[in-house]
C-alpha cells in the first residue's frame, strides 16, 4: 500500500474543491518529526502565492474539504500553511496486517508496466574486470531487480566491449598459444597477463604486429578463421565475468549479453542515415556531427566523430546503433545507463544526436544514471598497494577472508561449513551494500573496516538485525503465520516502527522512478534502528507481557524481518537465520 499516493490524491481533490487548479500538487512528504504528524502537505504555499491569497487561510479551506475519514485521526495547519496529517493507529494497523498476509508485503505491481532497458556492467572483454565495473554491476543489478519486482518488463543489456582493434592482437596471440597447447587444454586463467603477453609480443615483434593488424581487418571483414578465434576468446573472457556475477549474486546471464559487436552490421547503414539527414559532414576524411545544443561557453559546437578517417567506427556510433535496437526491436519505454560519470559528455552527445536523428522518439526516456569513482582511503582512485588496478576477484576473496574472521569471533561455536556460508553472505553483502548505500552520483571511499562493521549503515548490521528477529521466533516457538492476535500500535516506538513499515512501497516506488537505490539502504537502516529501539522499550517475550501485546509485537517483529529480507533481496543481498 502506498500511503503517500493515497494522501496525495485525497489532498489533491480537496484542493480542487477549494478551487485550486489541478496543476498544483499537494506535495506530500513523510514528516521528519513525529510532532508534525506522519505526513505533511507542503504544496499549499505555492498555490497561495500563485493566487495571491493568504496561505493559512487557503490551508483552512482545503482542510475543510479534506476527507480523511478512517485514515487520519488528526489534521493540523502549521507554520505558514503546512498541513500536518496524523494517521489513525487503526488504519496503520490494518494496513500492516494486510502487508504481513501478503508475500509481496502489500506492494502493488505497476498499473501500466513498461519495457525498461537497463544497460549495466559492460566490461571490456580484452582485459579482466576491475573495480571500476563493480559499481555499474552492483547498482544496475539492484535497479533491475527492483523494477522487475514492480512488474515491469526489464531487459538487462550487458553492452560488453567485445570489438575493436585490440581483438586483432588478442586473436593472433590466441592462435599462436593454441598451436602450442590445443584448445581443450587451454585455459585463460589470467586474462590480465594474457593481455600483457600479447601487448609485449605486439610491441617487440614487428611480424606479429603486422599479423595483428591483418587480423583486425579480417575480423571486421568477417573472416571465418579469425571470427572463430575471436568467439573463443570472447567465450573465455565472458566465463571470467560470469564467475564474478555468480560470486556477487548478480542476476546477469549469457542471455543478457548484447555487446558492441552485435551492432556491427548497422554501423554503415546508420552513418549513411545520418548523412542523408544532413546531421554529419565530412571533416578531414572523418564523418562528424557538430552539436550546437551542447556548445561550450564560446559557442563552439560539441564534436562527435561517428566514423574515423579510414572507415573505422567509434564508441559513440555503437551507442547510437544500440539506441535504434532498443527502440525498434526491444520496444523500450525507458533506457537507463549505469555508467561512470566521467562518460557523461559521451552520453549527452549520443542522446542529443539520437533525438535529432529521430532514432529516439520524444516519449522514450534516455537516462544516464551516472556514478562517481571508487576511492581508496587515501582519497585517490582505488588501487592496489603497489599502485595496480585492483582485480575484482581478488577483492571479493579478501572480503570473504575478512568476514570469516569476524564471524568466527562473533560466534565461535559455528560449524566450519556454516561459518563459511555465513562469511560469504556477509562479505558479498558488505561489499555490495557499501557501494549501494552511497548516493551514487558521489565518489565513495572504499574502507574494509567501515563496510564490515556491525554498527551503522552496513549490510552486516541489517543482516544481524534479521538474525536477531529469527532468534526471537525460535525462542517463542512460533512461526510468523501462526500468530493470532491483532496488531495494536500503542507505545510511541511501536507507532514509529509501524509508520516506517507502512512506507516500504512508497520508498520503492521512488527508487523505481529515480533510480537511486541508496534510498532502499537508508530506509532499511532506519527501519532496523527503529526496530532496535522498539525492541528495547517494548518487551516481546518477557513474563509480564500480556498475550495481546506479545502477539501484536511478534507480528511487528515478523513484518520487520520480512521487510528486511525483501528489501535486501532487491539489492541482491542475502540474509541468514543465524550469525
Ligand atoms: N565498456 C564500457 C567501459 O568499460 C562501458 C559501456 C557502457 N555502456 C554503454 N552503452 N556505453 O567503459
């Protein structure tokens, strides 16, 4: 249930009855301070300003028309014209009961499901995936899960870098290596060193360099032998990525791969189309678009090369082709790109040109969901101690090792298999959550101690809160669905927890629209903290607790656990029963 939406439509209709035209929104937000009710309508002031009337008077007229029978038990006008709404405890309780009885916790699916293309992860297959791809993979995957939960048709697109000049060198190297070893014995154990080895070969052996250049041409010309080698290399490299996706509990599969090479045939057609439309012109042998829309301060247009002198195509050309495919074949309503903010000019250029060329119709949403850089604790881009790029696989192994020590300290009695399983969930959860919980547009500092702490806004804190609730149920000897008495919200801590629980859907809805998964994290963290204070003040299983209170509180515990579980699951983070 989406209380914010219900209140919005109620207040909106009261505003209309008070003579305010529909373009003024009631602007309902959850109150920060319970003294000001549970929700506030802040939209009256701007309506009053436009009508040049006194906002408090207008608020009084609106409140006179406002029918919140059964929903709120108090509505007050405050300050310059805020309307504060206090929800009726019985209304809240009924809504929580309904959530508890529903596997989806009462979250409704979208009334008009959309086709949403989510472009994320997208490593360059020539090299090993590094921490820079971690953010895209983790944040994009959370968004994909969340939108799927709302019933949208989510099309994951792993726009891998699988084309371009490097692959001439790599296929030539692969061929020579295979001549020695044979495909069945060959394993690309270390992509990074394979790349270094071929690069060295290329730099030191002119004959090999010629061959590599020849292979690029052959590859682009569709030569069977080189294509086969290329495919073998791509498969091996993708296996590496997939091992990481598995480890990270990321939902991408082979079916989601649609890389740069897939657009190869469309590129000449596309450039011709841009020429026909007069959007590109020849400049020193290259095909170039000049975009006045993105001109700099001096008025110089922004330059996009779509075809190089000599005929090669570029990153931007492929991205334009991808938009055509996403519109014409995938029928996208929205396309969300989870890509580093350093690519924001590239995205702007591609979007602008796609709109001008009519590849992207006006009603298609194209959004660059940019994110900042992952920094080390020294405030510089995250590197190994020796200054190299941190490999994702190594990073995850270190996380698992560190979590293993922590879990063993916390609960020395665990059997080793169980401890290993818990450590894995804690480690992966911690790494993902550390990334997800920061406002994605900012840079963020990677810190082992902060992310693995059991205090604060971390995955281990939330996982621990979940296990504590599971242990209450074990002690009580009941299951969440066998509790009979109703939810009653009397103590302020019960009420505060109840309000937060009732806000699950509206929070998810906001993330659905704005693609800011850190809001899920802040919500879950607030929820767990409110739960802790509820648990401190409102005993559940003590002897002096009445059976009615016990049932009601057990239900609040059960709903909190279910909300933590589903919320973390939408972030791709697992929970466990003990820790
Ligand atoms: N492969 C690119 C990189 O590693 C990211 C691709 C992102 N997606 C896109 N449609 N441009 O930088």
